[in-house]
C-alpha cells in the first residue's frame, strides 16, 4: 500500500527565514509526486508534479525536489501569505493507482511578519 | 468560471438522517473523485469514477453511495448518518492519461456536521 509521511507536522517561521518541508514516500512504482497548498476552508490547490529522482520545479519562493525516497519543498524568504498547509501526495503504478492520489497528513506552515 | 463546484458548503444534520452532496466540474475531465478529510486534516480517497464507471471504492461503508449521471457530475448520497461521518468531503476531478500523471483539481469542500 502506498504511504506518505510528512514532517514536521507544524512549522513556524519568521518572515524571510528560509526552511524546508519533508515528504517521505513508499510506493510501488512512482508515477508522480504532487505538492498541494491548502488554505483554511478551501480545497487543496495544485503546486507541482515531480516525476523522477533528480527533478526540480520552482514557483516564486517555492522549490520542490525529488529523490527515490523523499521530496523536499524549499521555501526561500517566506512571506506571511505563504502560511498554509502543504500537502504531499503520490500516484503509483499498481492497478487502479493511476486513478487516485495518496496524501500525507500535511505540514501546517505559519509565517509571522 | 469555477472549475470544481460542490454544494452545499455546509451541512448540519442529525444522526439517522439521509443527505446528499452534489459536485460538478467544467474542466472536461473524465475522472472524478470523492475524498474525506477528517479532523486531523488527513485526506483519504473514498471513490473514483472514470467516464461514469466506478474505478475505486476504498473500504467505505455501504451507507455511502456515489452516483455519476454523466462525466461532469458526481454526487454522494449518505444514508443513516452517524456521528463519525462528520468531516469535510472534497470532490475532485482529473484527466487520467497514460502519461504524464495528472494532478487532481479540488472543489472547496462540504463540511458535514452530524449531531
């Protein structure tokens, strides 16, 4: 069964203080690893897809990287508006797995001004 | 121009009642999903439909019955509601391809409270 573990559960940063969120995964044949952002009262919003180890994607202050066992979401010089829950999810190759994403429990990021 | 919309946004009801949640997507996707997010914010898949065909049914009680009248709509009917059903239910859609794997696009959720 596909599994995703995210750490830390919660992270509090000062504005401008860079840090990283971790996503460790176990999947039978990774088709893709996805990062989402979720604001309170809203649905998850898609950020990135990573397909293979060594791949990196960037969007504004966020950069996602992927190895064979984990992914990191690096946040450079965060602003208060980056405060949200960041979710990691994987899609595997087992039968039917390409019809679902398995999510981690998320990291609640708070950026103080 | 909402991509995935769910109604209602809030649903408060008593134990034993039957309720429905509706979902519609205008993205032209062929696959739709129901996910449940519990009080600890853990998102777990319940059902997946591809072109109106049930693909995934993840150990969900029989009281939950999805229905897809067409590929743009996926509704969720819940019978005999229990306290443990209280959660936020998210509808999502995607275009499932052989490659590349597609992200899911989520609605803003329906917060169900059973009293």
